[in-house]
C-alpha cells in the first residue's frame, strides 16, 4: 500500500481566523543562507530580521505584537505562505527556495506532564505494566474503575486532593504520577534542547527498539523572559511509552531524541483577537494515518486540563528559575490512543511512515511524518552555527 501523502497547504495549515497575528521562522537559501524570524499576513511571509535576529529576541521585545505590526509594512516579502508550506515537506524540499522551520530557536523547550485525567491514568497504567502494552490493557479497566472516578473533579493541591492522596496511600494505590497529577507541584521537565525542535513538514523520530510509542498532541505556550505568556502554538511531544513505563528515570531517554519534538506551524501572538482566555478554550484534533491504512482520530478541549495554563507557566518560570531567552512550554495532552494495531491486546504504536496531523482552528495544523531517529536527518544546526550565520549576515548588532 502506498504511503499517505504529507500535504501542507495554507487552507488547513493556517488558523481559520484571518485576524491571527502569526510569527515563525524560515530558512532562506542563497550566498548567506540561514534562518530568519518571519511574520505571516494576508498570505505573504515577511522577513523580520531587520527588527529581530532570532525568534527569542522577537518574543522578548516587550510588545511583540505591536513590533510585528509596525514592521510588516517595511519588511521584505520572502514569498507566499502557500509556497513555503509546500516546500517544507521532508524529502520534497527545493533547496533553492525558502521553507519553514520550528517557530522557536534559543528558547528553552520544556513540558508539563500528567495534566489531564486521561494521561494521568495512562501514566499509572504504564508504571504498573512496566512498559508492556498487553499488560496495560488488562490494567486499564481495573485502574479506571478504582481511581478514575475519584479524581474527576479534584483540584490539584487542594485539601480534597490531599485527603484523596491519603486514602489511596492506605489502599496501596498511590503512584508518583498521581503525586504530580493531583499534588501541589506540577511535573515540568526538559523536553528538548534549544534549536533541536523541528517544524511542520519535517520528519519526527522514534527509536527502533521502542515497541510502544505514540504522538502527544499538545498546546505549547510561548513565554517571555519575564514570565508573560505572549503566544501559543501546537506541539507533538513524541513519546516512548515503553521506555518511560520501565522506569520514570528513563523519562529523558523517552522524551529527548533526534527530531522527537515538533512545534508549529506558527506562534499566534496574544493580541486583541486572541486572549489568554481564548488559549484556555482551544480545541485540539489529531489524526494518525499509516501506510498500512490504519487511521486513528481523536481530540480534546484544553478546558479539560486540571491546572490553569498560566499556573503551569508560573511553575516553569519564576523567581526560582529564570530563562533569559524565554521558554516554550508543552501543556500535556488528553489524547492517549489505545486502539489495537495488529495483534489484539497490544494497543497502538507508531510505524515508520505514519503521518501525524495536529489541528486547531485557532492555531492551524502541524503535520509530520514518523521515522526512526537514526535514519532521518540528524540535528546538525545548533547555536554555534546560528551565531556564525547571524554574524555573516550582519545581524548581531546590539
């Protein structure tokens, strides 16, 4: 069976709201090839490097929305957004034309976990199944019945949550995942290194020796150095469920691998058309389409999250931990595919060639094809290369 096509077009990749103020990054070819921050308006992509050399500088400018609006009138046009999208699919890029990158560069890339009831229960199942998907199916019903109903309306860190914790401890049903799920302190971990995230159209990576893995479609907050949430985008926190299930100490190995973090297609800035409250009510859909004809679809509302997005932002960046270049923060997901793909009882796992598309009417669509980490393009363009490129282009002025 032929592989499903990875098609990137403006009709689906952009938000439905024409008022959306979008910024991102693009690779410009030529004698001084390199990445530039860009803005999208009325179907055109604008080079913003005259006002900010990096995405981090742009988002830390104090009032990025105002800066972008003022710059668009003078900024050069790189091309049509439809053309850049079409040229961004891995394996089909024309190196002589620009294409899109992840919309972040120097920012720290962090993630919150266990922020939805569904994911909380799945993490407990992973833990008790020790990474075995067949055993997970046996546990799924019993754990859901035992504790699922009790945590539905619990506010993390509240007196009611602490009473439930004591009850579950007495019954031998407590878990480290419940601790961060209903306790006062959220799980916040390092997802990827700065400059390592891939954008829409790029290949995303799983390990060949992982037999149980899935995408994690998430809302991603863009937070400036002062802790202000200044925008939002979509992300795929590609996850190895068997690795994390074997031991929580393998979280870093399960999460941070070549091309295992996708962000995009653009960051929608907070402005008069998109508020923090709009962020709280984003709806996210996901579709996984395989070469074998297997298709999984799902979706969830961010309103289901157990902790407010601004609270999670405050737990990631505060007086105890600063990020001078800003931070982007994955908020967790309520999507956990359990449909059998092949052998009954083995659940869902990725196969190379799967196309994962994460959509939101407010933010657009992020699409990527799955491959093995050691077979897709390695991460080779880091901070050193970026600084050299900016210096060569005269973009490191103070």
